[in-house]
């Protein structure tokens, strides 16, 4: 479970990809999920733990985020990360839960799980203009996993629908020149970890 | 004077924006197009093969298409956008002959003329008004907007047959007509309002979505040519995801069987010969004369650990439409124990000459298998061969024959590795296929790049499907369900 070490730096990915996207408030999900999602995207681990301890959330995804927060704060050990990775099927109850879990998996370095969750988060929303976050995550996971044509497709859709020129200018060169991925501070490391990862199954 | 200045400025602007090739540089290579229509064979009744240059750096193209008898088309702009009527006139004049396509492209202010290429206009019509398919985002567990659609092959017009927004977003799938006849079809709706819809000459029946005695739902359908029977599989399907490597997901059945449904008596005709306990029968299809029921079967494995040991053979058993009974002997046409591979989605040509199928390393859910290729079994010789003329390094799947058996379509993920697109090819008397062409769109590069749906369960349709979506909605949202009965042969 070396992947856990990734958390020390990969949490930066939330700041890299997340904050400039629209919030999940317009996506299907519970109020609780929207609140926890906003907090995890802001990396406000203290507030998450405080809320969790005051009143444990109903949503399984929110409870996973709380585990991650406790790990971040050093208030839980490896078992918290294992807890985050379990129930990968049952946790995807709503689009917001799916995108929130995609963030969690990405932070932990499990790119295929992050991609799967992002897919689930996208398919139920007809309006592409509400899908920027999922499209960005799908782009990022496609880059890490070597799916460059897909990455270019998603980049084009983001470019057409959102004001994301800075993000596009970062992503498109990597999709067109994959050797640049290794030079990226987050995606390069995720790529190294992904390629070292032994194939296993998750549900 | 002011007006003169405006005219001069206007002329200068016009010149600067001119898309007529000037100072053209000739190169001895073919243009890289999207879609790749170079050297394809098309039916005379196909929609215009509009295309773009593959490179986004190209700002304009100028295209001349010369047909037979002095006919030609000339277009210029962001992409080649042919007028539908002029295109059809050109193809009609060039039937059995080749079109010669000349392409000039403007990039970084420089026009380049590429080597001309040909498009062959077949003598064989495609023999169908259009196609039907499901468009669905390639999700896994959750699903959103999806629908069953039809598309005229002579134009770009797509219309919805039934969209799942009508039934609270539940899944709709497996629309299957009887040999391209739009008056007879089945499809499934899942979820709270689930049913298997059977349409015969405009009359709908909504069958119970699940039958307890069947042990599951009706899944992959195929009509008997007589129109009374439909063969189905019933499958308990699971999926699991790869953490790394080239495959994303494994879809497998922990069990499956094949049976025949009698639409006149609403009876499920089970026979233990095709519902063996330790075997997974699947993907049934009838021969065009209705005398044979083809299906695939694999010895069941321990799931999920031995999922990649599940290899399906292609088999057949006789079928008597008078009695609705299958025969006593199962023949094996393609033996997985010999090939070491797995057969899925067999489709007999309507002239009873071939069976086309997808071959994968294991399992049957070929759309998630990059190694999936189309194969052609010659029923006269019993020999199978890979259809190298149409296969790619990515998943080919779901072959379907036109009613004339001279054309077929299939799905492929060759475009970007994930989103399945539709391709068409013709096949000659010797069983040789032509280079496939992608389903034409008005602006294909723009359309396919932005399309987040896959094409699923496509087929030809002889005429437009006249579905009453309102009545279907009412029926599905109601509690009206036709009870099904069960008989078991060789219990």
C-alpha cells in the first residue's frame, strides 16, 4: 500500500483541478454530499472531521471523505485509507458522491478508480455544461492512463463549453506530446505509480 | 471617395479571406482525412461522405469530386460539406464506377494539393432505408439519458424511437427487428417499469420483465424468420474493473441460458439441451430459413477468479417451427477448445452463406475487449477466417447484415479507443470485404468529437420504424403486463 504515500503530495491535485470548476451544487446529490464535497475540494479537513464527529453523515461517500480527512490530520492510520477504498461500488450513489469519490481515489493515486467514478458522475447529466468537473477528471485520468485520443476529445469539449483556457493550455500539450506528462508535478508521479501498479480488480 | 475606400478595403479583405487555392504546392501523398474515406466502397444510396482534414491546423479545404459521365461536385470551406441532392445525383451517375476526389488544404497560409484518391460506388444498393441503434454513454453502473434511434442512411436525419426520459430515466436496450422488418421488433425496458416490449404489426405487448421460473430477465433477442418465435438468452451479468493495464472492465455472466419464446401463446419454451447446468449458453440466432438455432456456449467457470478461462464455442441445434421444439443433437461449428478463443455475437447472412461473429480471447462482452475482431464462417466450407479487411487494433463487435447480404455494419472503437462508432462495408461473391467507412454525418469531425455516446445494438431497417412513443410510454408506465407461461422439454 505504497500508494498511501502519494497522499502527501497528490492532495495537491484537488487544488490543481478542482477549485476553478463549477461546484457540485447543480449536480444530483444530497445537501450533505454537496457540503462535504465543497469542504474536501477546499481541503478543509478540520471542518470535515468536526462535522463528522458532531453528526456522522448518512452518505457513505461523506463517511469516506471523513476517513480521508482524519488520515490527513494524522488522526487515523492506514485503516482509514483502506476504508476509503472499500465499497467502491456501493459508494457511488449520486453524481456528487461519484465525483467526490473520484477526488478521493485520485488523491490516493488510484487513477482507474478515479476514472470509473468520474464516468459514473458524468453519465446521468445530460447538460454538458454541468459536466466540466467530470470532463476535466476524465481528461486527467486519460492522460495518466495513456488514452491520449480520449484526452483530446474531452479537452475539445471543455474548450468549447467552458472558460478554461489556462487548463486547456496545460492539458492539450500533454495530450499531443505525452512525454510532457512525466514532467508534470502531479500527473508524472501518478503515471509512474499507475505503471507500477499490479493489476487487480475492484467492483 | 469614402465609398471608393470602402470598396478597396472590402476587396482587400475579400482577397485576404479567399479560400480559393492560390500558389498551390503539390505533394505526392494522400491527405489525412477525418473520417478516413480514402478508397472506401459505398452504396449508391448513402448520405454525402462529408469530411475534414484530420489536422486541426488546417483552416480551409477545397475539394473536387469527379464522377462518371462528366459529373462533378466542388465544395470549399472549413470542411467538405456536399449538398445531399447533388451528391445523390453524382453517385447515381457513377454507379459501378469510381469517384475521383481532389483535395487542397490551407495550413499556415499555404495551400497544398494532395494526391487524388478514389471512392468506389458499388453496383449493390444497401437495401435498407436506414439503421436503428441505441445511443448511450459508456457508463457502468449509473446511466443517464439514452434512447433508441433511427437514422436515414441517405441523409443525416436521426429521429428518436423511444427515449428513456419518458420512463423516469430507466434503461432501454436491445431493440431488435425481425430481419430488418420495422413492423416486428422487441426491446427491453428495465427498472421499476420494466418490461419486454414485443411489437407485431403495430400491436404492442409488454411482457413481464422477469419470470421467476426463468430465473431472470429476457436479454439478447433474435427473431425466427416466420415471425412467431423469438429466441432469447437470460443472463446473470456481473462486472469488475481493472486497476491497471489495457482493459478497463470485465463483464461476465455467472450464468446464462437460451430459450425460445412463442409470441402467439406467450410461452417460454425451455429445453434442457440449451440450458445445461454447467454451461453458459448465450447469444442465440436463427438461421434465415428458420431450421437452425445457433448459439454460443462455454463451460461455466469459477467467477471472478477464472473469468478469462470462459471460452464460447459456436453451436447449432435444429428447430421445428411447427412444434416450437428444438432437435436432440447439438453441432459445434467453431470449437473453442480447438481455437483457444471465444465466439460471440454470431449473425447469419440472410442468404444463408455465412455467419459473421466477433472473436475474443475469452468471455463474450466484446466491446470491452481491444482484441475483438470480426470473423467470417463460410457455411459451405465450414472454414472461418478473420475479416482483416475491416478489423483494427481496437474492438470490433456486433456485426449486422443488410437484407441483401451484400453489406454489413459493425461497431468499432477504432476512433478513440472508447466510444463505439458505426462502420459499413460490402462483401463480394467470394466473401471479400471492402474497406469500411464510418457512418456519415453532416460535420463528422465536429459531431463525433463532441459525442459522448456510444452506438449500441445497431441494425439495418428496411423502412422507417413507426413507433407510437406515447402509447409505449403509457403502456410501460402502467401495470399492464402480459403474463408469460412456461414449458420445459427434456426435463
